[in-house]
C-alpha cells in the first residue's frame, strides 16, 4: 500500500494498517495510548493518524548482558 492511499482507507482498513507489522506501533483503544518501539515508527504512525492520540508511550526493554566466563 502506498502512503498516498492512506486518505482513501476506511476506518476499519486504517485500523488494520496501524496494527500491521509494517508500522510496528499499536494503539490501545481503551486508553488512547500509542506504543511504538523506535522513533521512526512513531513519526510514521503519527503522520498517518486521523485523530490525535492521548499519550505516546515509549516502551524500553533491556537485554541481559552475557554472563562473564568463570575463571577456573
């Protein structure tokens, strides 16, 4: 789907598009929060919204550092 097609989408199609893997952002209908993993996804999602979200939530995750080898 081309970005220029976004204005021609029905509300249902827009919801499906926003939930797609391509966009990587999720909007919680109950709270109005938009959750995006990286800034580029946030910018893409906001550019496509017809109605503003109430809050943008940054989801930060950490990965454990590999364990240091045990000296024998």
